[in-house]
């Protein structure tokens, strides 16, 4: 189970405009972030060692939507990554 992302401020930078901060707050409050995180973790359980591009081809989210969530999922220790040399970063569910 993924812990909720209640801190919408972690999705924005200090230098971001207020409109970006409002949008971040909205996607946290309406459940979009949590929904995306659950989809990503489910996909990684089915397709371990996938890149964000591969995950996008397997599910309903695009590569950018997936890439935006990976840092927070990694911080929560829900996913881990590995890359070798110039290869694309590959992800696993923990």
C-alpha cells in the first residue's frame, strides 16, 4: 500500500508560480497523484525492470506522467531504480 502524498508542496519548486502550486494541490486533493502511483506500482509488479517508456506502453499513463511520480515513489521506498552505463533507468517495485 502506498502512503498518501499529502504534501503537495513537494511537487512544486519555490520559484514556481502560484498557478502551479494550486494545480499541485488540486491533483493531490482529488486523488490523481495517488491513483497514478498505484497504477505505476501495479505495472512494475507485472513488468519488473521496466523503463518509464516501457511502462507507458503497458498502461494508461504517458511517459511524462510516470516520470513525474517516480521520485516521490522512490522517496517512499515503494520503487527502486538501477541504471548501467548509458542504458535507460530501469525500475522495480519494492
